[in-house]
C-alpha cells in the first residue's frame, strides 16, 4: 500500500476527500489544503487521472522526527531514491513549508535535502556526478512541529491544467476550483446550469466533463510517466476502464453567456478541445460516441432570462483584484440583483474576493464558503431559491441543442425568444 498526499484549495478538503473515497481509497488524515490517503499501485496514476478538485498528487516517501539538520539529512538519505528516480533525473526540491518547527530556514532545508538525495544516488550508482540531463523530478518537504514529511511529485504540471484550455483570457478561474464549486452545490446533470459571465468557459466545461463522467486528466501527461516504476501498459488499462464509464446517453442543459464576443469564442474553442479529448478517450474502447459541448452565446447578463423553472446559475464575475477596480465591481454586483428575478426559482452561486459583495448585491447569502486557491482569498456566496433543485426536470419543450438560455428582448414585457443556435 502507498501513502499519497493530494493538494487542493484551502476549504475544499472535504470535497476532495469524498472524491478519493469514491475512487475506493482510504482517507488517512487531512490538513489545510491537503488530504492524505492510502491506495494500491494503481492509485498513483488513477488519482492523477480522475480527481477533479486536486491540484497535485504526491507519493509520501517518508515521515519522521527532524528537530535538527542531522536528523533531516539521515531521514532523507535512508529513502531508496534509486527505486524512484532515474540516473539522469534532475532533482528539484521545489517547495519547503515549515510550521512550528525548530528548522525553519526554507533555503537551508532545501539545500540539505538536495544534498542528501544526490549523495544517496551517487553512492548507490557509484557516480561522483549525476548528469541531470533528464526530466525534472520535484520533491516537496513539510515540517510541522519538528516532524518531516517528504513527498515526490507524481503530477508535474498542476492538475488544473487539464490540457483543453489553450486560451484562458484575463485571470481565468482554475478548473479545479470550478469543479469544487459544482460539488459545493451537489450539482447533478439533471439540473440545468448557466454561467452568465462565462469568460473562457471553465465552469460550463467542467460541468460537462462531470455530467458525462469524463475523467479530467485524459488530455495530458503526468510527471510519474517519467519515473522508472511507471507501468505504461497498466496505465493504458486504467484509461480504458475509465473510458468505459463515460456516459453519452444523458441529457444535459449546460450553457454560458458573456458580453465579450472574444471571450465567447475562447469558450467555444476550449469546449471543443475538451470534447475532442473525451472523444479520444472513447476511441480507447473503440467507441465512436461523442460528448456534446456546452453552448455559449454573446449576451449581457441583464438581457437573459431563465429558460427552465429551476436550475443553477453559477458564476465568477469580474471583481476588483481580477478585472477593473472595486468601485466597478460594486456597481456590477448591484446591477446583478436583476438575476434574482430573471432566474427566479434557480439557485445562484457567486465566487468573488470582493468582501462587500453581499452589501452590493443587496441580499444576504443563504450560506457562505471560504475558498483559498493560490494566493487569492475568495468566498462562494450561495443563494438557495428553490428546494429540491437537484431532481427537477425542465418543463419547457426540449430544444435540438443543449443551449436553452433565452434572451429578453424587452425587460418590461419579459418576452423570450430562442437565441442563435450554433
């Protein structure tokens, strides 16, 4: 059995833990921004391929007491690095975190760890100097109350880099954060979903992958594929098993709008890439089925109205630190009050770092959830306007495409018509 550590946004630990349990692995413990779990050898690849809310996955190499540099060095040296690294690996201790520990100089800990690893490898392979001409292997160290946790990165690029987004536009929402938002709402594919500030399309695209049960990592590679213990044949078998779980026989209503035509075009392109990724996964099991992309349209949020009695409106509108200034953000949030009427019966979720959002929006949230991703502290405001949203079916006639968000042609009459179908 292996012990693994998955990182996530601070505040999303419970969601990530539930994901891990659904994969069949056992939770060990958690701390702010990370969840520790145990799993078999398949878990090393499968966790990277399947976890939607994890930012990275690490293999725990050791955990031990380290109240001085001799103990730190000896513990790292004792790890059989030759089983996990290649002779040409370029080893990088990329991050050190020290909390309530005697050893608190991150630079000194970094240098000592690197020295211990290279000394061990040189001793085993009888080499004075290692070439470091191969792929980079990252090590992370946590020191908490004089206890060292040594981790080997299995992911490489952060897992929010799914591979489908070629252009994120200005300050896009992380894919892992978007996935976490969906889980906060317990969103299900039967519930219509709309994003009125879709930007590069992250929320609707992540909802689509979730609705059709497409593993988020199908479009990329992972750092562990460069390590000597990686079993390519077994990884292919895991991919095929996950491809078998993709659902193409479900009806979903996932849409997005944005006032910026360039943003909408980016969203369409990124969505197309995501669906091509899903199609390639289906090809692994000789299936020609396709995953339908979410639909996007150019529209101001004030010119649209809910096409179904119930649903989820989820968005990441511009805010002071991301786009514009705080005064502009406040004015925008005040105008967003119209969504409460235009999407009456829909639950509404807004994520922002603007601390005065509720005052500007003019209504206290049903519940509030803090979420820290990267260096930005954000808050998810949830407005519940309908009980039992998750099990409701649309009552209006089904259209030929999933894009059912309709525009208002006259705000006083609330007259609706179908948008352009593309």
